[in-house]
C-alpha cells in the first residue's frame, strides 16, 4: 500500500451538506431563530416600513386632509414647491443651525461633566443623580419655564444680568428679538440635554481599563496627555454613538421650539413646518414631501456618522 493510499484511507470523509445530525440541528435552530424574530419583523413592518412607504407615495400626490376629491399623482410638484418656498428653506437653515449649535455644545459640556462624575470624590452618587434632573423634566414644562425666565419684564434672566450683576445696560426681549431667539432656544436645549450626553459618555468612560492610566502615570504622562492619548481615542466609539442619537433628535426638533416660539419664522424648524402644512393647512401631499426631505437629511447625517464609526473600528 502506497503512502497516497494510506493518507486517503486515514483522512476523514467530508460530510454531505445538510446531512447528519449537525445539519438537522442547524436547520432547527435557524427555524427557531426566524420564529423568535418574526413578531419583531412584523411589528417593524406595520409601525415603520408601511408608514414610510405610504408617506413617500403621498408626497407625489395632491392629497388633502378631509377632502373627498380623488387623489391625483403630481410627480415632483410638491418637492419643487418646497425647494422654492422661502419659509421651508428658512426652516432647513434654522434646523441645521440648531442641530450644529446644540449638539456641539452638548458634546463638549457632556464630556466635561462625564469626566467629573467619573472621578472618585465624596458625594459622587448624589451629583450623578442631580445632573439628571434637567433631562428628567418634560420638555414642554422646561420650555415654558424658560420662556417665563426669558421674559423682558418679569423674567429672572434679565433681573440677573441687568439688576443684580449690571452686565447688560437694559433688559432684553430674548425670545421676541429675532437675532437672539434661536440662540436662546439652543441654550435651553443644551441645559436640558447635556445630562443625556454626559450619561452616554460616562458609560464609555467606565469601560476604559484603569491599568492604562496607571501605566501612563508610571511613564510620566500628565492628565492632559492621558486624556489625548488614552481617554479620547478609546472614547470615540461611544462618542460617535452619542452624536448619532443627539443629531437625530436635534434634526427632528419640535416641542421646545413650538412651545417657546410657535410658528415664528426666525425659529421655525422642519418638523414645525411639516406640522403646519399637514394639520393647519391640511395639505397631506406637501406635508408628506416635507417629512420625506427631513428623513433624507437625517439619513445623510446618520450615514456619515456610521461611516466614521466604521473607520474607527478598522
């Protein structure tokens, strides 16, 4: 018997694909997996996919709320109208300005708060609980509260800056003034949502091994060097995830602006414009087109963040 014959006789014979108990067990597990996720998939199709497809379809029609006339296909007419509508273009600018300003400030302040509450000090648990209070307050309540505080007659903001500290020469109508209204609302959103960013970043800080910091101290690195060389690089995945969540929320902003300024042109957002078109004007086609554009803008931001996250993982 030659060596070739011996090697062929001693080598294990390959199993046929799908044959044997392992193949049966694999198919059984696969069927069980599909059965377990089927309710979730069906729910997603009902509450998310179908409404999205329906909204896209309505955006190409002249549908009106409460109208009995037949719905006609109008093609890109609704999108052409929106992209030449000065109010809608203003809402896009306001939304992007709100998103960039609020998310940038919340990220910087949230990182600072997370670093503070991540360190060991007496009463850390109480501080962690206290910083969540603004985030726990309903947005409608906090927005109305800040609207009263911004009032130029009896608001505490003007009383503090003008009467108590004397920094401003006279009282300012923060919300009534078009040049300060959006910035004032951004400040309110930063006050409310910074604890959320801090909480997400704190979760990322807690998974960084302490051994790395000990090794850096042994090598003579100071806190600033440890932050740039250890903390920030290892925190980037959590930071990108936090940015995705906050950017999506900011681009859909409605409640805080609507409570404080309603439909005012200087602060109107895309979501408020969509609500006005759908509910007040009862133009379902144009309102659906507005929603599709909002969805597309959010999708672009999310895809950019996901690409950045993949680059970090590589």
